């Protein structure tokens, strides 16, 4: 994780970022980025997790981490000693990230009325009861897209003035020192003419990698296209079985979990995502920052993380035929068109989702909520 250097614009805050576990998902990466960036900007932050360990635990560079469970119970919701630990930390701001943390947010605000407890809306899935209850109790709510904001007001009855939209930040920014694309393609036996589709996401039901495999099964044998799937998670094994059942071993490759997927971004041609319940996909933002145009199903916030029709294409959920046709159309574009699309995608993502701008938005919100 790179070091973020900022000038402190107002007195230091003591911030707790609350997360159930540092698994390898997008929300968890945002939690690590924010905790590190707050600390680097002069606002000491603690990343407080329910469960110890996790794939991202070693990536914290500046912020401290405390785990509530002495050993990993495997229970995401179990937060023993949460109130006691918060009293010891004495935070001014408690930023709740992820479903389990947000389920606790309302009770935390009740116990610590002097703190600014902030819930976050980062999912397109239905919210559990405890999460919904927290929405009415916390000091404020951050939505990561305008569509997430609309869901809060229209579906859950949250007053609009209690919501602030702050988009996700780019975590992995293009680095010229990263492994080159051609080398990575050669490592996988992929020639320059092959179109490489890439999806970087945890293997969970809502990420829907199965759909991407089904889409690949519909291409003609004459279509020189491969799908690379990077990540790990509970649905990985069933996706591997599906690839074997469909005889797609030569067209679908599993890259495993990548601590930094920059080399995979550099090697690929098109980013693809088939989730129906994603909310402003981190992957799509980062892929565009690396110059990859995207083809995705229409899900909450996806139209806000690209310029539809220019840096990416939104497909109606379940329309595999249109998904394939769009990929083939992009694959047949000439080099000049590809280069223009790539440059626009990179410029848009780097500017719109720059981490320094998003971190400043968080800190300005904390100040406006009277966190001092």
C-alpha cells in the first residue's frame, strides 16, 4: 500500500474504521485504504475488526489494527468486547464498513452518543433487519453511488439530508514498474491476437462468475477469446467444476487471489462483470484506470463508474446474447479506436475516483458533523 502524504487542514481526529474481517473483497480494500490514508493525513485511525487475520491484514501500512475475537471463530457477526474496546480507543468518528459492521452501527450510536457513528451503503442486495434499524439511529450515512442514495430514500425511507455520496476510490493505480502485459500473456500461452477478458472479484454468489463462464460457453470455437478470473472465495470450486463440465479448460483460466492485480489489468483487453447486485464495482473502476473498457450487467451504481457507450457498456441482466455481441464488437475495433477508448477510460477513472479527493470528502464530512 503506497504512502499518502497530505497537509492537515483541521485538528486531528481519532477515527475507528469498523469491519468484520479483512477478507480480499472490495469493501475490505476500501477499509484498508481509508484507515491508512486518514492516518497519513494526521488523523490517527484504527481498523477494528471482529475476526482476526484475513488476506488483507498484512497490507496495512500506517493504521493500527485490533481484532475483537482472540481466535477466529468463523463468525462474522460476533464482536466480543466491542463497547469496551471503543471506550478505550475514545474515537470521535466510527466509520462502519460492510454489512456486519453496519448491523452494529445503531447500537454503537446509542451507547456512544458523543461520537459521530457513520453507516455506509455499499451494496445492491436487500439489507438485513439490523442494518435497516441502524439507518435510523446513526449520525449520518455515506452511499457510494447516487443509485445507492436513491435506494436509501425510496426503499428504506431515509431522509435525503442524512445521506452523503462519496464514491469508491481507486486502490490499485497504474504503475509503470508493474509487470508488463505481454509477459503475463506469454506466461499463460496467450498470443497477441487473443482477446483476454478479465474479472477480478471474490468468488461469492453475488459476484456471479458462473454467468461469465456460461457466457464463454456460447462463443464460437472460431472466436479467439479467453476469460481470466482472479480471486478466491466460497464459490471458486463450483466454478472450476463448471469449467470442466463445459470443457472450457483452454478458454477459462483461474489466476487465484492477486495481492496486486496490476499485471493482470495490463495483460487483459476487456473487463467483464456479471453481478446483478454489485454497487459501484471497485473492479470496474480500477480496470478503467488501467485503460480497460468494460462490459457489465446493469447493477446499482455501475452506470456511474463508467461513461456508458464510451468507456464501457451496460447490458440488461441475463442477456447473454447481447453480452457476447458487445464483446465481439469491441474485439473487432481497430487499434486507433481501442486506443482512444482506453485513454478515455483511464482518464475518467483516475480523475473521478482519485483516492485523495475521496479521502478529503470523508474528512470534510466528519468535520461538518461536529466531530470536533
